[in-house]
C-alpha cells in the first residue's frame, strides 16, 4: 500500500484556514480528517469502508456536475 496523504485546502472565498486530509489507514479504510490551521489539534474525522467510499465518490461526482461553470 502506498504511504500517501492527500491534502485539500478550503475554498478561497470562505476566507478560513480549513484543510482536509485523506488517506488509506491500516484497516484499509479511507480516513478523512478536517481541521483548522489555527487550531490543528482540534479536528473532526471519519473513516469509510471501500463500499461507502465508492458511494461517496459517486455522489460527489454527481454534485460536482451540478456546479455551473
């Protein structure tokens, strides 16, 4: 398994220092952590099994397609 974390920053127009990290954990689940740069020790997280991660991906793609260019 590749040892990689992907980091996404919040939208610029929100003017917040939020960040989301995503990686596959040791239990073969997708681990998602969202935290504030100003208070990184306070964060929210969730783990998704493979089936749920696939469903999440499909829903996210559908919602992205609704965004007007």
